[in-house]
């Protein structure tokens, strides 16, 4: 399974990425080895995620979400309450 996820950083900013192991990826972000952006904004918490059968689909969705304004990213997670 492939995931697109949005993290909420400690400074309130949002980070979007994709992975095939969501739990491990969040741990890497919180250990400072996930992304340069999140390294200085730890701890991060899972804000939203979607699942996809292929890597290509997940990567396309990641790009689409990154192009959204913050308000639309926040709206995505309005009813989101299921954690992996």
C-alpha cells in the first residue's frame, strides 16, 4: 500500500509527502531523518492520509495536494480521525 500524508509540524506548518510505510516514515520525520523541512520543525504529527494501490498514483496525488492552498489542505482533514 502507498500513502500520501500531511503532517502538522510543531510550528503549525503542514508538510505533504508519500511513502509505502506510514508508521516508519513518521518515525523517521520525528527522528530528524525524514525530510530537511521537518527536521527543524519537530515533533510532527499525522494530520491526514490517503491510500493508493500504486506508487505512481500516490505521487500524483502528493503533487496535487502540494499545489493546494493551506485552507484546502485543512479542509481535507475536516472529518479525518482514523490513524494507522
